[in-house]
């Protein structure tokens, strides 16, 4: 023991010497180490199993130990990769290594290290961590630290994509079991640069593995896509995923156990449908990631997420992926599960995730895509087996959700409720308010829900599927239903559906919305939808039980029945038929049929009783209706006009319009597939009326029976009254390929005088009866307007007529008559003949009034004359008595013709002789033509040639070129109102009503055989007053002008005329008219202004008033007893006075006549008494002055005359004044006017009194002329 210290000292010394020798050797050997490079590299290859090469080895000894530099190192890795280092510097601290008994390096730096490995960064195939090797031992245990400069590491990421990790600078520190690193790395791949990260790691090794610790990293705008696993890449397929983030990751046993990420900014994008791109963006989103055994869970405490720029509401979101080996078994099958937990989630915001969901779970994607849910999901829990989505479990609560229909799940909106369970066993409680629920394939239109509550339970297992609906209460559009249902679908067995519900309907017109098409069939639903138009139903019952696939249970395998007591309904049993109105009907939907029954219904304007409507089999699609019909016949036609029979039966009833109450039996066979409806029945008539439209006439008291089969009608013999005459008829219709035809046969034996259609004047002139028969054929084309033909044959042999010729006839004289009508709805032609010589042809237009467009009548022809080329009426008649026809028309025979009929303005009348106005007009032709503002009438005959122009708003103009009017002098007939003698005798009162104003211009007029020459006059009518202006009669020898008026007012009739009558020679003027006059060679100028209270041609003497001013020039009075002029002189007894003067002074007055220079007189008439104070005759033999009065009514004279035969004016006046001052004043006044009357012989005074025919002339004074008086 005592030698021990020495031994140790010796040993230490020896070791020191050896170390010194070794160090000295290394100092000498290390600079030459490159010479043994190959051997050294071969040794390293043998030890590591990795081929290694280097271009240079440099070494030297420093105080702390050796320092080594290796350049261009190349190595091949076992996975096929390679490793290269541009330069490695290594400084070994020998003394520290000896102290710590492990390698201690002062410096270990790799420059431009490039490593390429083909091993993915994941666990091995057995799920264990990657085993350590000598290199990892070297770097993690042998080196206490090392640095990487400008290095690159290429590897396969979790997604399988090759990435390259660029390391500008990294420092790694190794402890005993702790490994720390800090530096900057950037990741890049084939797709580009993925960002630069600051990295810090604090890891511990366990059993030689870095399997525990924490990793921190921070990056701006880094691409995280390469770090996603292959599952994420295959199922998510992001186009980009770049974030600015900070993250913490915890490793446990070599795998990531948990982590936290703070996503400051960034987002991800992926492709959607139709090349659309969806984008997710975050804003300060925190995510906690944790590993749950072999699965993962992602928790987002606050959803600061926006998808497609639509921000999510504030809520929480959690996703978990559980691999199949850890998920629970379902029927012995394991499946990866996706578990979702969320609250306050807006469903529409998830739409952008559908392309991702499509890859994860195609079935879930299809459901979501179809339903397109929207609304607020308050709570959601989903466990979705990805390989068995039908086993999804869920729990949810929502508010105001909407989605579209998916399979048998109807679409909904404003839906709130909760859901719990799974697709195999679940429960739904929900409420809907003010929503539309589309249910395509079940209901024909979306359900319009006001309020609905329901609870649904379902189960689906190995025994089948069951769906229960309980306490279902629905208030919808016009409907309130309460009830429940159960649907069973046993496994390997038939389904079963049971429904029981009570229904109230406020408007049956909306019931079409609630007919289930999948149960009732589309054909029935379509029919009922169009048929039920209105009504109400209370306590209707719906019962259903059976296999819905066997509906409609033809063999009673189940029951479907809806019993509906419908009230006040409108039922359109066929879309194009009028609906039944105000109908109380019971509808019984029983399996595949519908039975309807009603005691009474309104069928248009008629009433249907005992109404039965049956659809015995929906598949046959036919509705059968039977009913008794009662009602007014006029409602039948309008009813069928609104049916498919409007072109057939309705058209027939439109032409044959029935009125009065009718009874009928109706049977309708209505195909529901749109085919033609068959209508059959019988109609009984009793005292009805039938309006035949083509004839515009009505049959009355119509009795009989007819039947119809659609448009085919056929009657039994019918009896009726037509025009107050008995009529036998029958009718039938035929429906052809191109037209619908109606045939009516008629016959009767009528008395024209009793028809009631002729004016009373004609009826009284006709007697006897006529047997006739006729037929009416109406054709109603399917396209175009109706046409018709009427033929009537009769014999007028038993008719007697007292009408004026040519319509007069004696009974027993044969006169066959044929009428033929051929026309359409716009016009018709009426042709025929009466006897063998009278033919007529006419064309009539059916306007608002029946209008005669053109026509012709010929009285002496054997064939039918053609129609005139122009519109108008042409009458070629035999000789006529116009006076008789005028009297007939005056009695009102044509008063009402113009009310219903319009005749042409162009009329031509030809007759060989027309007796009118007391004269026969021979070869008369009258032509009336319309003009722009009126019409003209041209008259040509032997006796007349003239034109009458009728203006609408101006006086008529009569331009008569020639007129010869000489009425017969025979005793006139008082009935001939056209005779002037009838007018002159006042037998007929004239009424000015309707008279036009007239401008008369007659160039050459002969009246009563006397030529009057030119006659003009302007006549105007104002009420009951006719005014004459510019009246003129110019015979060539005398000219008469006249103006005046005739007041034709009953009880106050008055005539006034004034004018001038003048001429050069009175005797010539009077002789022109064949009137002798005693006045010869005297000019005349007579002014008159007269009025009286009677017609112009009947002056009433007692009412005659006026003034006459007469001026006659030089002439001679010869025979004062002749002619009308003598009668005028006799009025003042001038003739008697001259005879007396001639007798008394035969030596003075010549017997050859009385010559005068002038005759002047002014007279006035007062109530029939003519007064004159200045009648003066300036004669050569004597001057005569007369004064006094003549009573024209009593024809008595009271006249004084003063005669001055060749005496001076002074003597005469003085003598006159001496005898009688009044007479003297008259004589004096006369002397002043007429000249030197008193230069004659003497003064004679006479008084004339007594009757005009036998006057008494008494000489009152005779005073001869003396010189003294002179």
C-alpha cells in the first residue's frame, strides 16, 4: 500500500509521456492526413454501410485538440437518396472530451449541405417511429452542437409531394437527452416557394428517438399545403393554403400530440362546380389541434371565418376524425367517422365546402346539394360514418330553417324545431309558420302553410322502416287538418300506410293543392284540380289503410276513402263545360272511384235534380253524369254554347232558340283524358216558343218532343202557332265532315188577314186562305260562317184582294207563288214569282237593319230578271192608280217599315200610266239617285220633265223644265187626296210636319190647260208657317210678283200676300189667259198687300184685309159688260154709271166706248169691306171721281160719284162745294191729282147703293157750266 502512490505516479508519468508522444505525433501526422484519405473513407464506408467520398481532408493540431476540414463530401443513402456537403469544419476539444468522457467539439459547421431522402416524414408501416441509425446517433449524441449554413434538405412531405427545406442558418444543441434548435428555414417544392419560417425546437430523446418535446414556428404568408397528409390532399384537394401564422406543436412518442395555431391572416381555395373557385379566409382565427388516439380533433372556439367573402356568425366549431379502428362498430362494420360539433352556424355559409364534402362523403354531398339548406343552426352534433353515411347520428336545434325537397322529405321554410337520434332511429319535433312547402311528386303545388305543428318518429333497422306522425295540425290555404299517420316498410315485406284525419275546407277551389299524386294518381288529381272550383266542407274525413303500391285496391286489399260533404260548391265536371253552381254535393272518394250525389244543382240557367256523377274507375278516366233538367228553354242554348258542343248542338240551338219552361233527361259521358264529351238526352216541349234565327221569326205554342245525341237532333212531329196560324213542323240535324246541317220542314194553311204581321189596312183588303209548305236548310261549317236556304211554295187561288192594282185579285183565280231564300250571316238573296208573269230578284244585307241592297221586279216577264249592276231598286210595274196607293200609304200602311228595314236610295220606277193628282201621267219614269249631301229625283213623262234635288241640310230644289198639269174636271173622289179639287174644297187638312224648304223653278208650266210660262217661288217652313219669297209668274204679257206666308195653325189660320202685277197691255195680258176684258190698250200696275184668315186658295171675305193700289194707263173701255174685267168694274158699278151717263148724255158720251187717260185708285179693305176715297177716272169725255165702300161679304154698294163732263175745274169745285162740302173737297182733291178735270162741262153727282148685281144710281145734283162760274 505504501508503494501505491509511487505506482500511480509512475503510471501517470507514463501516460503523460505517451500522451505527449501522441500529441507530438498528431502534430506531425495531421497535416498529412489527406494522404490517407482513401483508406479513411473506405474505413468509414465499411463502418457505416454508406458509400462516402471526399475531395480533400485537411487537419492540424490546436491547443484544444485536432481541427479537421473536409471538402466535397458525397454519400449515398440507403433509401436511394444522397448527401453532399461542400465543406465541413470540425474542431475537437480533447481535454473537454476527456473530462466529460464524451466527444466535445468546439466547432462543427456544415456548409452547403444538400441532403435528398426518399423516405416520407411519417411512421413506418408498422406504425412505429423510425428507428435510429448511426448517423442520428452521431448528430444527436456524439456532437454536442452543430451548425448548418446555406443548406438544403429534400424530402417527401406528408402529402407525398417532394419538398425542399432551405436552411440559411440553423444551430443545434445536444444535451444528454435534450435537443434544441433555433434558426430560419424556408420550404419550397415544385409548385414554388412556400414561405420562410422562424423555428425553435426543444426535443427530448427517448430510447434514442426524438419523440417528445415542443416545436414553435412563426411564418408570414406560408404555404401549408405540403404539410397536409395524403388523405387531406386526396379528399380536400386544395388549390392553395397560405397563412400568416404562429404555431405550437407538442410531440409525444414521436408523433404530434397536440398543437395550437394562430392564423392571423390567410386562407385556402379549392375548385367547385363549373370551374368555380371557393375561398376560405380567416382573421385572427385560433385553432387547437389535438390527437385523440389515432384520430384528430380540431377546435375553433370563435369562428372568425369567411367563405366566399361571406362571414360566418360568431360561433364555435369542432371537427373530429376518428379512424376506422377506433370508431364503434355498426352491424360489425367499422368506418372512418367525421364528427362535427357546431353552434350558431349559418347553413348557407357552408355551401362553399360542398366540393370538399363531395370527396369526403358523396352521399352526404348529394343530400346537401339537393336540399340546399339555409337558416340558423343553433346547435349541431353529427357523427358521420364516412363509409356508411346512412348510419349518421345527429342532434340539432334550429330556428327559421329552409331547405328544398329531398326524396320524400318535402321542402320547407320558416321551420323551427329540434332533431335527435340517427338516420336509423330518430325523432323530429317542428313547427312551421307562413311557409311554402314544395312536395314534388306528392302534391301538385307547394303547400302554403299558415301554421303547422308535427312530431315525427322513425325507425330503420333489420326489421324495416317505420315512420309515425302524431298530433299533426296544419292550417294552410283554405284548409285545416288534424290527424296522424303511420308508414311501415317491413324488411322483405309489403309496405303499409295508415292515415286518419279530420278536415275542414273553407274554399274547396283550393283543395287541389292537397291531393297526393303518388297515392291518387296524376290523372285523378289533375281532374279534381280543375273540377272543384269552390265551396266549403266541414268535418270531412280521410281514411287510408293498406299497401300504397297496391292503390287503388281493385281487389279490396286496402281502403282509401275521403268523405266530403261539400256545400255551396262550384264543380266544373269538365274543363270546357260550364261549372255546376251553388251545389250541395257529397263526394265519396272510395279506392279507385268517385261517387258524387246531389239533390239539386244549377246547370247554367236551368236546374238539374237527382244529379248523380260517377267515376267508376280512375283508369278508364270517364265521368258519367245523369240528371233531370228543368228550366227556361232560352238558357239551354247559351249553356251549350260554352261547351265543346258550341259548333254543333249550340250552333243548332243558336239558330233554333227555344224559350219557355222545358223538361229533359240529360246523360253526359265525359272522358277525363280530353276526348270529346258525349251528351245524350230527350227534351219535352209544352207550349214553348222557338225563335228561328235565319227567318227572324218565332214559333209559339210549340209542343212535342225531340232527342239529341251530341250535335245530332231529331224531333217527332211538332205543333206550333206561327204568325197566329197553326203550323206543323219537324226538324233534324246532321253532323257532317265539313259542316253541321239543320233541316226544318214546315206546312200550314194560313189566312193572311190573321197573321198579325200585315198592316191593318192590308188585312182588311185581304180575304181567304193559302195552303203552303216550305223547308229550311241551315249549314254550319266547322270553319266559316253559316249558310241557309229557304223554299216556300203556295197557291193564292183562295185569296181575294181589294188592294189597288196590280195587287187586286178575285177569289178562285189561280195564282201560284214561289219564294226562295239563299244566304249566309252577312246577306241573302230573295227570289220568286207570283204567277207566270211577275218575277222578282233581290239581295238583302243583314246589318243592324235588314237592308235591301239591290232588287228588281218585273210585271211582264217569263224568267227571273238579273240583279241590277249597281245597288238600287228597279220596279217595272203595270199601270197604277197612284191616288189609291197614296191613300193607302196615308192610312199608315208603311209607317213601321223603316224601323226594321232599310231600302236603297237609288230607285227606278217605270210604269206606262200613273194616275195621280187628278191626271194620268203617261210613260212615266222616276229615277232616284243618292248624291253627296242628299239625293236627286228625275221624272220623265209626256206631261213632265224635271229634277228634284233633295238636300240634307239645305232647301230642296225643283227644276222643272216642262210641266203640263190639267186635272180632270170630273166629280172628284174625296179619297183622292192628290186631287187639287180635294184640297181646294178643304176635305183634307194639310200638315207641314216634315215638309222641307223648297226652291221652285218652272221654266214652262201649263196649268189646267193654260200656259202660265215661268213660275218661281222660294218656300220655307217654320213650324206651322209656310213663307213664300221671290214668288214670280211671268207669262210674257204680264208679270206677277208675290211674297207672303201661310200660317196653317188650327183655329188661327192666316194667309198674307203682297206683290205687284204689271203689264204693257191689259187686254193682251188677259187675252193670253183666254179672258175677255172691256179695257183696251191700257198699261197696268197693281200693288197689293192682302191677308185673310183662311187657306191661300180659299180667301175668306169677312176676314179680308189689306191695301190695293191700281194704276191704269191710257186706254179705252169698250164693252163694259163682258169678261172678268167687267166684273171688276161692276164692283164699283162703274159699268152702270157709264151706261147711265151714255143714256143721259148721249150727245156727249160716244157709243163706241169710253176713252181715258188714266185710272188711279187706292183702296183699303177692312174685314171684308173695301173702302176708297180717291178712285179717279181721267176720261176724255168726262172725269169721274168716286168714293165710298163695298161690302164684299154682303155684296152691297154705298158709293158716291162725281162726274165732270167737259166743265172747268173752278166751276166744278165751286159747285161741288156749294152743293156738298164733302163732295166738293173730294172733287177738289181729285182735281189736284188728276189734272184739269173741271175744265169740262159741268158737275154731276150720283149716289150708288144696293146690291152689286142690281145697283141703284140716283142723281143727286146736276149743275151746268156758266161763264160766271167759269
